[in-house]
C-alpha cells in the first residue's frame, strides 16, 4: 500500500488517530502498566484516546468510576501559541526568546451530571521513531528514581530528536504531548479550574491501529 502523503506539519492529519495515555496525575496509565509487564491488569481495559477527523474524541479514561463510564462527549484541537518566559540555569535566571509552541487541547465531558469537563492541554513535540518498549523502559527508570511519575527523563532523552527541524513527513515519527490536566466547571457565567497534575500522551504516526486497545462510542459533540 502506498503511504499517504501528509501536509506540512502541524496539521489536523498529523493529530487524528490513536493516542496512548502514558502518565496521569495518579501514575502510569493502564496501557503503560501493561507494557511495563505489571501483573493483574485487565487485558481488555484501556485508556487510549482516539482523536477523530471531525474534532470529536472516543475512548479515554474512565471518568465515572461508579458506573464505569467514559466521557459523555469530547472535542480536541491543536493550536500554536507564542510563549515568552525565563529559564533558570546554574542559579542564574535569564529571559528566553519567544517560542512558538504547538499545543493540543482535549476536552472530555464528565458523566453522569455532565456539568464538568476534564481538560488535557500540553505542548506537542515531534521526534524520530521510538518504540513503546523504549518508552516504557524510560518510565520504569523514572519510577525508580522518584515517587511521582513524570516525563522529565524521557523528555531529556528525546529533546534533540523532538526539536530537529529536518524530520520529513515520510519518516516514521511520534508525537508526544506533555502538559497539565484539570477539571473545569461553569458557575454563574464563570469558569473555575481545579488542577489535577501532569499527564503525557504519545502517538506513533505509522503505528498499526490493530496494536492498540481502545473503546469506541458513537460520536457526540457538546458545546464548549
């Protein structure tokens, strides 16, 4: 089969597909634990998220634990934002040049009341081919070094590959999104955020969909 030619990065076509949830504020995802070889994981359970071409989502984590329900609807979009900040190195704080970030925002409507939205938003980096087994081993090492699950070691190891400008659309590659997760509620016309912590997602652009587990529900939109 002839490989589909993608438009220049970033585009919707790059983001559409199956994303594996790697880490959550509570630790490694179910799918990541399975890849690590953790015993006792339900073989049919999955927290992978599908980003559909129409801007809706499918699958994802269980949001209503009592009834074991996933999102009652979800939307996604990528965007680019100018970020200006400062970095601290060797105890010296210096301003950074403005940086254009590619970011992904996923909004999942929480059942059963549907008055709250789980938001995942983070910066997306693109890099050369990496296997799930390699990612999982990095996660295992990170778990050994810290009591909280994070992506610092992984991102340091992949930083050069993720920022290389010469990765072609014909090359096997991955997209990785790391950022913050929060619950958003609306009251009296105002939105309130309750921060949950950090998360990370990964999408292999050339990964065979049959190698993923995910739950597909009928498409359903909701008003942001």
